[in-house]
């Protein structure tokens, strides 16, 4: 099944459940919050507006939470096969996201460790550079004094 068709069918079922149960946006926001999903009121109004195309919504961020809350909560049986496929895709994607988050955290820790090491090297090199600039400056002063002595003795 094409994702656009799946989006359209799911949004239509969500809209149908909202109408049948005579739910308000506030009711839906409460249900979302109970399941730790957070969508804005404006997003919900767009989803339930008849003149908005379901294909324009972000699948994972908008449609999935609403489908999880409304279709499961009211045990919507329409399109059960597609719903099972949708749930399976959601679980797979959530597992992939969890794995990627863990991998990202590992990479971030390694990156921070490398940055700290490089910062120590930079600090050491800056101190070395300051020391060498001081040595050069002292040598310049000695050379200048020697040149002045040579000029005075002539």
C-alpha cells in the first residue's frame, strides 16, 4: 500500500472516530498527553479540517500519535489489516529510532572525548608558542643591544 493512501485512509478513520464520538480538540489533546504524545492545538485543527490534504501531514510526527490514541482507544476495526501493518511499521521505526538515539549518544560521547583531548593539545601548543615568542623577543632585545654597542664603539 502506498504511504499517501495509507495516510489518507488513516486520517479519514481518525476524523470519523472524532465525529462519531463527538470529541473536541481538548479531549484529543488530553488523550495524547496521557500517552506522552504532544501535538499542538493548531496541528490538530489542521488534521480535522476537511479542506486539508492528509498527504501534507508528517506521518510519524502527526498521524501515528493520533492513530495510536484514537483508533486504539475506541477500538476502530475499519481497515484492521492496514492498521496492523501501520502498527508494525511504527514499532519497527520506533526500534530503529531507539537504536539510532543510542548510537548517536555513543558518537556524542566519543566526540566530546576527542574535543577535550584536542583542546588540551591546543592549550599545550599555545603555551609552547607563547614561550617561543618570549624567547624570540629576548633574542631580539639582545641583538638590538649588541647592534647598539657596535654602533657606539665605531
